[in-house]
């Protein structure tokens, strides 16, 4: 079992599964081994076997929240929303809501309208907050008194985009009345996204940039007849490093004569920038005076000024999708649940086209598909693609 965990941490999933199987020969009722093996199969894109392992773990212990949580993501990715959201409620955070917020069970929102304030508590990362914000307009139509916590870098953008809703820093303490009710953000899905049809309530655009900043950024971008592609290729803070793509490989399908490259990537990109100049004589349009990690207002204005966005699975994809920008998204074989398992277009973000690996750690297939569409992009209107 410990060898399986070790190999899993080293991203050697086939070896991890081998040792988990050996562990099960000794103890076939080990729910932790089954859960871990399910996660290893998921990393390899074998969702059928992954689901089998999670279900076996749950048969041993129906209250095993880790397996229920993992299974919920598989169900949601397959479009089984009612069962998926239900199992997601068994995640540890949701189970501990009373302890975390120090509130009685009666103060957890059940989806029905009431007169006082509904407090929505943020969870997960920036991309997840942007994703779930697709529900806020619809939620506001049901419940007029809303207070929503979020990353402080999003407060200005959310405040501009959702008139009438109060946003507060998720890391600061804030007060609420005894009549308020509470919910974690992803628990909203069980009330607002219960089938594929309900996703039609997503608008094509729900976040809005600062018009003044848009014009300032526009004046900084060199005039050119080339198609302006905003580009992002890695997630510096993510533990799931199989989402990252070589910048050199990504731009190899974007001819210099047709495409200009606008950097949307935060973090240290010096080596990437140097490599594409040395090997491909390509330059990124990079604004040294913009803090890509913290100045989200400038980042989204950069996105607005692009003709299209090409990105790996990171916060750029979420921003671009919520801004209604045509986006070409490259995802690994074990993509996050909200990118679904087979669909070529996102159900959360109508303007995102998805290109999936068909083999673990191999980007050749999605890159070849993207290349074909980028060729079409140079010939057609951007919004007619995908």
C-alpha cells in the first residue's frame, strides 16, 4: 500500500495500481486502497475502472467522504448532475459547514426563497470561483439579498459585473445577521444546474472589464494585421502538472506570418520566452508593468483585446470563457470534471472549444486538432469556429 502511494505521488500510476492490487490481495476490504486505486485509474483516463473502485470503497463504508467526493466528480463529468451534486454534498467541507461557520443546521440554505440575506461562501481556487459565478445572476433573480465571499482580487470585477450583490473578501471576517442562511458555492449546483438543459441559463458573457482600462491596453498593443492570440500554457501553482504544455509546441502551429502572440501567462516565463526566440524567432507581446498574478482588471482587459485565446487549463481559460471570448482550451486526458469527458464545447462557457488528450502525457492529438481549427481561424470569422 505504501509503495502504491509512493508511486502515485511520483505520477507513476501504472506502478501505483500494481501495488494497490497486491495490497488488496492482503486486505480486500481496505477502502483507502480502493479509493487511491480509483484516483490512479482516473489519472490515466480510465474512468470506468475508476468509478468501479470508488463504488467498491463506498460499499465498504457508505460514509467514506473521500470516495463519495471523488465519485461525485466523475458523475458530474458524465452529465449525471442530480446524483453528482448529491454525492458532492458528502465532501468533508460540506459535512463540516456547521463547525466551520459555527451555525445551526437550520441556517443551511435549502434552495427556497426567504426574506433575509443568503451568504454564499467561496471554496476552491480562483478558476472555480469564476466558474460558479456563472450562477450568480440566476441566483439573484431568486434571492435578492445576497452576500458572496470571494478572492479579494475578484471583488472589483464581480462588483462591476453583478449589480445589487454584495461581495466580501473570503479571507476576512465579516458579520451577518442571525436571520441569514448559508451555503458553500458549489452546493448551489444542486438547485441551479440539475441537467444539461439548465446550462442554457448560462449567458455567453457574464463578467465585464473596465472600458477605460480596455482602451489603455489597446493603445499599448502594436498595430498589426495579424490575428491577435492571447496565450497561456501552464499553471505555476497547480499540483496537477500534466495540464502544462510546452510553449514552443503550442506556438509551432501558429505561423508567424498570421498570428501575433499576446502573453496571458503569469509567473516566471523567462525561460519559455527565451526558448521560443532562440528556436523559433518568435516574440511574445509582454507587458512588464502589468502584474499578471494580482492585477486581474488588467489581465481581463488584455483578454478583451485579443481576437481569440489559446490556453491550457488554468485561470486564463475561466476568465476568457466568462468574458465571452472565443477560446481554444487544451486539456489532459484526466481533465477536471467541469470540462466533461467527451464534449467538444464547454457546457459552462459557451465560447470555449475543448481539445482533449487521447493518451496520457501526449499532446500530439489535441495539438493536431487545434492546428486545423487555427488554419480555419485565419480564413473565417472567429465566432464561426468549433
